C-alpha cells in the first residue's frame, strides 16, 4: 500500500496530462502550437490530435522509469556493488529514479498546458527542470556514500 501512495504524485501528473490533452481535443480549436522557439513563442502549429502524443510519450516514459525503478540491479553505478552496499545502493537508485519520474511527469504536464495555451512556455522553467534531474542524481549519490 505504501508503494501505491508513493506513486500518487507521478500518476496525478500523468492523469492531468491526459486530461488536458483530451480537453484540447474537445475545445474546438482547429490548430495547436507544436513548437516553441527559445523565447517561448510559437513557431509551428499543427492538428489537435497531435496533442495526444505528449501524454502517450509520457506514459511510455513512465513505464520505462517504473521498470528501471523496480530493477535497480540493471543500472550502472559509480561505485562497485558489493554484498555490504547492495541493498543501500539499490534503495538509493530506486529513490532517484522515482524523483526523476515525478519531475518528468510534471514536465510533460507543463508542456501539455503550454500546447493548450493555458500557460506560456517559460524557457527558464524548462531549464530549471532540466537542471533539477542531474542535481537529484548528484545529491542522491552523495547521500549514498555517506
């Protein structure tokens, strides 16, 4: 049951992404923004059905990250895995992948909201999220080694 509640934030972001994409389908818009330039301005538009690609990609990434989270022994580690540190390393890798999964699902929700033009795409926020992932990895490993 604890695992179910731990996955709740990622699932909520994923479900909200699907909800926004479905809302786009029935909103009555003929075109949606597909690509944004560096300043966050729309530079390409397309059909509304393409909005469903973002939640589909998010769902695939959720599945892949969940698989990695449940099979931490298949990951690469910066330290040698021994009998003494195996459980701690696997537990730490699982936590890191979970944090990355939540961030990725939040990013896809943000991008879908931008496509729905409910929120302006901010290059700063995308950069902040992109930099948060390596930060989580580095801090996770530093906690493991102490």
